C-alpha cells in the first residue's frame, strides 16, 4: 500500500525590519524615550535553541532578543528594554542619556544606530537572517544630548573710558529664545540687541559718565534652547573696570606749620581708575593772598607725579595755587580735564627772621630805687 504524504518544508530564514518614533523637533534630547519596533517576516517566531529542544519558546518581554544601539563606534550608555511583544512585532524603548557619547560635524549631535539583535527562530528551526550590523539602512535616530554653552566677550578691556561697550554672546550651537531681557547688566544701561546668527548675539551697553566702577554682564541658565530643546548652561560672567571720571590734582603735603627752610611738595594727577598719566601740564603759583591771582607769573609744571620746592625766602603765610590746564591733564584712560580748574592749598607758613629781644626801658639814670623792666621777643 502506498500512501502519499505531503511534507511542508520551510528552509527560509525569517527577516526583520525596524522602525522608530521621531520627536516633533526631529532630534531627541537627554531624558526623552526612543521607541523602536522590530517586525519579523514570520509569524511563528520564538526563543530557544532548536537543535537541542526541537522546539522554540514563545518570545516574551523577559526573553526577547537583546537589541543594542551605538553612536558611531561607541555603544550607547543605558539599557534597551523590550516593553511589548505582539505576535511578530516586538517593541523596545531606550532613554537618551545625558552623557551619551555623540559624534557629528559640530560635536553636538549624533546618529544613533542599531548595532545588533539577539537570535530568533521560526517554527521550522530556521535562525533569523541577521541583518548586516550596523543595520543598513538604519532608522534615523538623531540625538542631541549636549547642553548649549555660552561665552561672553567684549570689544573693550579693563580699564576703559568708552561711552559704549559692545558685548558678544557666542553659543556653542544655534539657539532660540535668547533675548535682551535674558542678559543682566550690573551698572550700565542696555541698548541695541542684535541677532547676528543662530548662535551669535550682541548687546550695546552705555557706561556711566564721570564715574569709576565695575560693570558685570551675565546670563543665567535655562533662558534659551537648542533645536532639540536642551536648555543652556549658565555663562561665566564678564566683568570690566570702567573709568570715565576726569582726573583731578592731588598735592602732598597740603600745608605746613611754621618753618625756616624750603619744603618739597608733590603734585600728582589723582585718578580713581587705572592711574595717572606722565605728561600732564600744570601751572602753580605761591601767593600771600588766598584769592586766585589775576596777575603775576605762574610756573609751568609738566609731569604725572613729581616734586616742586617751595622756598619763598620771605617770612609769611602762603597759599599754593595749582591750575589744571584745560585739555592738558589726562589720566591713563585718556579721560581729560575739560576746564581750567584752580586748586588752592593752604597754609604754608615760613619764618626766616631770627628772633630778637627788646628790653624796656633800655636806659635809666642812676637811681636808688627799684626799676621795672620789660623784656620782649619778636617771635
């Protein structure tokens, strides 16, 4: 008796294809979850070693084949977890890590690719036909886990006497949402704010006239975002010393008590900022009158800091006048006196006269009674 038996032969290995979700921005950021779906061509798939067991174990989330991911040649940090098994469709999830190694032309974003998948069998014992890993073409998973950094620079350095300072804000990548209100200026007034490019912005700050002070510009964290939604980190503040105060004159000593010799007096360009400038022009006048002289000869004096000798030669109380010449007294920052300022310093007292003694009466005829005598000195 001959019986015909139909034998179904299956020697075709199952295949697998992948799809991934994509965020609204097109780029994942740290903390976001990537959903990866692996779809097999065979509905009867399972885990287990067919050669030994002649069967397969149904795939569950617990024994699902491991899926690995990598940025370039660097394996992604963290765990890829199978969250659902629906027949021949397996769903995996991976949370983008904040310290994930990335590669890319700007170093701030990279392409995450599938690099391997565990073994799966079909009901006939055929092993899945492994794709060429990394999977080609691989689903595009673009990740940006790098927070934008910021550098603040300016077109001036300390000390400056500029009426305006241009500050430049350079981010490590393009950002959105950065505005003038996000910049804090300690001293100074914010002016024109300009977006030069996606990652470069400028702000003009007006300085304070006739003042010496410190100006600080800063930007806090989380005021703007990159294309993936990563918020910026706090920037290192930029501090400049500003000197817009016109120089004045300082004299030491400003007075002296009675003396019978010359005295050395130092005249200095007094400056609260960067310092005095050697080359300023003054004139000085020593007078016995406390009113600014309208006649007589003033003595020129050119220096930033030097000593003059006061020695009038005639006893009396003297007043030292120093005239700060308009447009000729400048500090290191080129702040310049704009008027002829007169400074008076008093009192310098000189006494060159030797003391004398007077006896009164100086002459008396012979007497046999007491005589009253007065002795007087002139000093």
